[in-house]
């Protein structure tokens, strides 16, 4: 095990509920170094064990995960096509949720 203290770094956080990191509170998520002394922590929306690819958004129609290779992946949830009355309305709701998921990345 290697230990190090990084001084004078910029840390951007993308949190599910807390605006600031709470002292002594453990968080599941992904810490990425995205530049010289610049880091980003993205909290997983899943509770329990830390997943390999943390889920950053979990909506009604889709979910967003951060892959180990640094890319993001959208997963559509299973739908019951026979229960959809208005396809345009359904597509608009999926579109709106995708925009919300993309807000997590930025």
C-alpha cells in the first residue's frame, strides 16, 4: 500500500444529496485526476458495496454509469411497449430524463 498526501489541489465534487462533503462520512463513487493537481469526485447513487462502474444517475427510464475507461454510458431500462399510449409523450419523457442525466456529467 502506498500513501501520499496531495497538497494544494482543486477538487470538484458531484454529489447526490450533500452540497459539501461531510466530515467522517464515507462516500461511494469515483475519483478521477483530470488535470495537473485537478480532481473530480462523482458520488454513486447506489448504496452498499462500491461497484466497479459507479452509477451516477438512476431515473425512471435510464441510468448513467461512469466506466473504468473514463467514458460515460447510458443504459435504458426495460419498457412495456404495450403499456405506452402516446409514443411521442413517452419519447419526450425519456429525452427530458436524458438531459437531467447529462447535467450530472457537466
